[in-house]
C-alpha cells in the first residue's frame, strides 16, 4: 500500500507534515509506504532536522504550492506542478492508493471531482467525519461541508453511502441511519428533509430509524450514521470543536471530550469518488497529520470506493 501525503499542505507545512510522517512510521504495518509530495529540498531539510532517514519514504518533487488563499479551481488548473495536482495525478494513474492533505480544501475537492471523478451513479460526493458517543461508540456524520443545500435524493444517497462506510470501515453490522431534524416527527423540518424522510423510511437497503434531534448527538442513543446537508453538518462539527476548546481554556480535562480534539480525528474522507482521499484541518500539527495518515490507511484497507461501485452495480452490499 502506498499513501500519498501532500507535504506542502497546511499552515505549518512542510515541517508539521514531515514530523507527522516520521512519527507514524512505527504504527504502520509492513508493506505500507509513505510518499511525500512537495518541494524536495524543503522535505529533505525537515527530515534532516529530525534525524530521520530519507530512505524511509518516497519523495516526489512538486515545485508549486496551492495556498489557502488561492482560488481552488483556478489554482488547480494553473498550478499543474503543485503538490495537490501532482498527488491527484499519481492517484489517478494508480501510483498511490490513497491521498491525504491538510491543504486548500477547495482545491482538494476540485481534484477529487475532476481528476479521479465521482463514482457513476453518485449524485454528489460527501465530506464525512467521525463523531464520538458517551458510550465509546463512533458514528459517522455527513455531509460536513461540500454541499450546503442538498436535495432529498442526495440525502437518501448520503444515508446509503454512509451506511456502507459504517459497515466496512467502522465494522458496524446493520448500522442505524437517521436524519438530523428539529423534531422526531416526520412532518417536521424543511421541505427537503421531509421529502428525504419519505424516501428513506421504506428503503430496503437502509436501517432507517427516523429523525434525530441535535440534543441526542454524542449521547448513548446516537445513531450510527447521521445524515444532513453540508451547512448543518459543518455547524455541528465547528460547535463541537468550540466546546472542546472552551473546556481546555477552563482546565477541564475528560477522556471523552478529548475525542473532539481534531488532532485525534486527523481528517475527513471524501465519500463517493473513485479513489481514497482524506482532507485534514488546515491548522494540523504533527499529531493531527499522524492521525490523518492512519485514517487514510483505514479507508484504503476498506476499499470503500470499490464497495460503493459494486453496490451501485449490483444493488446490494
């Protein structure tokens, strides 16, 4: 397995990216190789400062960087030798099995949609994230930022592909799927959510449990897959991050709330495209980069993209 890592992606790149890559080596199984993509002299300088052996990695030189301030579509088309563009080219050509970056999220989504492409039959890809429950379980929340205004059939499909992720990556048999709403009654919510409820409640491939309100998230009765549009999902994860930081500022420490620390989550997979792509937080430090790499390994192992394509072709898991 070869995991491509955008060495120039993130506010603290390349140093933090190289640090995370070095730290994770001892946690990777034999046969997993990290490919550092970016400015080779800077990568080598960072490795030397850490006393790390460059031969532990493959290094692919990319002379350009797509910055956080760049227009995503324009930069991706114009900076063809950027670390993000080179990474997606390698992914498309089968030179790496997965690609992870904490760089420009928009450029990553452009690359995902127009280089490796959306799986035929998928209406819109989704950005997903893992959320913890007080019981120790982990659930999947999607979408968390790609599509802020989502149609009912897309929400239905989020439930389906989210269920596949929960089954094949999280190892949950027959995952419970629910819609975020302002009430449990099926008559509540926006027109799109009400219509999605009608589509989902009788779908043979979903273990649909109905609507779930925000005050049930993170609790013992939280479903395994939580479906919403990207606007709602993004607000939820940003609020969770805010409460984590408020607790830290007040010197309140609790193992459960540490699971809201983005450093421990690492990155969010893009679900519904023809390859394995994970996007990290722009402020990722070495620990967050390490977590992002491990998440990418898990997604590659699960062959989620292949299973989604097979499911769409055969109509079953």
